[in-house]
C-alpha cells in the first residue's frame, strides 16, 4: 500500500521539477512511511511513498522499471493473484528481479498492453509510463478501493493519490467548483468524477486513462453484471459462496507483516474473522469500536465472535471529545466529506496500527447481498402504493409528520417519514431521495438568494437516477444494489476507509469486494439475497455453521455515531460558534437566520437536524483548511478552526 504521484509535461523540452515531486510525495508520507522513490526523465516524473507489505527488500522499491528501462511504474495496492500470474509470465520467458506484485504489473503490460488490468485480482491504482509509445496509463481497480486523482492543465497532466498532493503543483487550479457544494449537501460526498476543485477529477473505478500527445481518453474495462442468472439450488449456492468467500479471505492473508481484522459484530466482519480463524495458525487479532450511548454500541456482539474464535481482541470507546480530531480528518479527506463514521473509523484504525499493519474488513457485504434496510423498503414501497392515494396523503402522511424524532442510531420515526413522504415518486427518484442528507427544499431554505439562483438548474438527484440506466437487471432491488456499488460504495464507504486507515499507515483489505465473489453474488437469483424480509439470506445460510445465531439473526445496525446527542450537549456551542460566524456567512452560500433556526430546532428537540449540522460544519472547516490558507500551508491540518 502506498501513495503515488506523477506529472507529464506537454512540452517534451520542459523538464519535470524534482522539487515538485518531492513536495507531492511529502504530503503522502502517511500513506507510505517506509520508503520514498522518485524517477524523472525529461518531461515525465513519477513519485512514490511506500508502505512495505510484500517483499520488504530493496527489490520492492518504486518507481520500478522493466529490464531495459522503457516502462516505469508507480503502484498503490495489492495484487492477490500475482503469484499465479508470475508463474504464467515466467513460463513465457519473463524474468523477475524480486518478489513484489509491482513487478508482475510491468510484465503483464509488456504482454497485454492496457488489457493488463483485466488480469489483476486485487485493489490498485497506478501510473505507468511507456517510453516507446510516449504515453501515460493511469488505472484504478474495479470497485475503486484505491484512490486516483488527476488534473489536466496547460502544462500537461498531474496525478496523485490525494487532493492535497495534487495542489502542490502550481499548474493545478485551486478554484472551487461551486456546483459540487450543492451535490455534497445532497449526498454527504462529492460524486465521481467531480471533486470540490474545478480542475481536479477522480478517475472512476474500473477505468483507465490514457494520456498521449496532450489528449486524454478514459475507458471502462469492467462492469458488474447481474445477468444471466445462475441456476443453482440454495444448497449449491451457499456452498459455492462459502468456497469463494473462503478463497477471498485466504488470498488477503498474503503479507510479510502482521495482520488482523476490524470486528463490528455484524455478519460481514464476523464472517471474515471466522474464516480468518479457520485459515490462520495463530489467534486472529481483532479490533472493535464502541460508544457510551448503548443504542450505538456494538461491542457486545463483537465480543461474542471474538470469544467463539478465541481472538486476540482489542476494544476502544469513542466519546464526544474524540471530535478534536475533526480538523485533522478534514485535512486528510481533501474535499468536503460528511460521513460522521469517519471519526470512529480513524480511531479504530489508529488503535489497530499499534498491533498490525494490515486489517481485513467486511466492506461490500451489504451491497453484494442486499443488506441495507432501504432495499427492503423499495419492496415495501410498491405494496404501500396500493393504499388509496386519498388515505395516504390526507390521513397517514399528516400523522407521520407529527412523529417526534429520537436521535437514536436507528431512528424509526425519521425513517418512516422519509418512506411515506416519498411515495408517489418514480422508484429511482424515490430511492435517491431516501439516501439524501438534505433534500432540494431543505437546501433551498438554507441558501442565500444568490446561491439559490446560481444552482437553480442543477438537480443532484439526476446524478444517481442516471446510474440506474447502466444496470442490466430487471429486478429493482438488484438495480439499486448496482447503483450503490457505483456511487455510495466508492464515493463514501471506500473513501472513508482508505483515507482513515492510510492516515494511520494501515492497509485495509475487503474480501467481500473480490471481483470474482461479487460477480457470483450478482448473478444469484434476487430472492437468494433478499428473501421476504430477510436480508443477506444466502450469506446467512452459508455462514450458519460458523457464526452464533445471535449474529445471524440481528438486524442491520450500520456504523453510526451519536452526533445528535453531542450537538445538543458537548458540541452545542461549537456548532453555533462556527456556523454563525461571519467568516462562514460571508461566503455567500447560507442564510444566517435559517441556520440559527436549524440549530435552535435541534437543540430544542423539535427536529433532529444533526446530519445537516454535521454537513455544514465539515464544509466550513474544509473552506478554512483548503481555501483560506495558501497552498504551502497544506502540509498539515489547520490550527484553531474548531
């Protein structure tokens, strides 16, 4: 696992400034504290910060080249099938200098060209310079586990693993794309390929970018298909699923450094730990996070799995004062990012890093096996629409609006309001509305007149609705699962884990996002995933002999944080001070009176606005970190902003 950087100049006579690559590398030191590499040849330069996981010897140093120096590679990630690929490549005449998976990518490119990415099983982002063709290839793994950002400038193309590194290049504009603020307030993240900066783009998952002679082309090399369906009995499907998941876990135990696992007590992370324990000769090191608020605390369930498999178990409890780390996280994420579970994710990663360098997790299980409650809600919505419209609109909806909100982790009244009030919309738009943080009317109430006029023609929900068009399943739940794998998974969940873990120099691995396992899951019959009201049906069948019944039967919890309570108590004054500060209101985006009303309603308990307050707080701290400071100050978090 590493941080990568690079730049190619359009003018072949304009040499790359080594000091620039050094600065870009330095801002990625946390991603790779073990080694640094820089290669410059005229108008092309590549950089690397290395976290050594496989082949700890100097032969794993990057950037790495082939034998004659015509191909140079800077690579971030792990290729789990590299030993199988190596055997095939050596049989065809390729010679290796060391034992790293990096070298395998180079030899694959020599054999298959850009199609080399189709042979890789793992997580990756890389930049490869082909001197013979004078072209740069950027590529990203199928689900977007590893980040890769780029900017096409008047000078050429600059790329890096993180935004802060890209901004070290003066040729890259730091102008804010105001439209993305509107999208951020909808989703809590900025959708790919956009970023908060007008000139910086994210390379989409399962994509490769070719730069030649100053022009770029982007091509998608893989898609998750739900058809044709597999014809398997439940018993056969459960057996094959267990075999594939066991293989995915086994492959991700490949490491020359200590490894462990995040354990939440949910079925996904528990399944991973169970299969790790089966494969390892020593106790699995497991790490769990908890809260004093019992509605958010899952430590009890994590302990059940830890005790069953006699793991070396470690726990950490997060309290409100943990938000002192927020300025550091705002700096780390590089653009507005409002998933509050980034806070406990960072803390569990920090604690984990004291014991291991690699941690497996359960990410992707919900998307692959229909684990979210909202998938069931899409089925229930179709049934609820059969209720006469006059009864829904004149009787039920007014009653639902009066329900008080609790602020608990699974706030039933809040979910019921979202469910009922979205009935009548097209299914795609209804789902988009369910997963938003701020609706269009909510945003309109908060905006100044000028900002409202600026974004008047922009509908953020269209971004998600359009993704449905690429899904190949006739089943709406499966189409929605596909949408989540293309949006929420890579832009929220995987970003959260990558940035939080790498900030602690910890590598995260996700067995459920093995693409061969995912392809199998997608092609299973839809009712093998969501059976009546039972989510993850076939996964539970596959794991029934491996996990306690209490784990298999418990409801989906999610990784929540008791921020609603904190904003009414310990963090109340922070929210008022930051969001009503003239520095905040002077940006011309938000109406001060509307923000004060939102804060007062939340503190008074009339309406639970915690997500909205959190979004606005993170946004303002991002402005103070990235926009109000000069670029040279981006070497660390902003001080005194919270």
